[in-house]
């Protein structure tokens, strides 16, 4: 979708330089995705979970060490 918006050019240039993103469109898309992830994370951490929900959040058969070794770490 095409649209016109006012963007802080210095900030956009800084984001492009820091991330290595080459186009303004890609930089804006990156910013939107990053903002969405941050908002979801904030919402998740603001949610109070009871002990049953916490226990069900992770598969009891999950072995973090096995996963790390399978990734080559």
C-alpha cells in the first residue's frame, strides 16, 4: 500500500545504518515488525499467569540442553 507520511529522516537513516537495511521501505517495515513484537511482549509480560498455566506453558519433555546441542552450540 502506498502512502505519504512524515518521517524523521535522521532517525530513519540511523536505523538503516545500524541494521544494514538498504531501502526506506524495508526500514519502515522493520520498524513496524519490531514495534509489533515489542507490544506483544509487553502484553504477554503484563498478563498474570496462575501456577497451572505456568506448568502447562512448557512441555515437560522439553530438554533445552538437547536442543542446544542439536543446533551445533
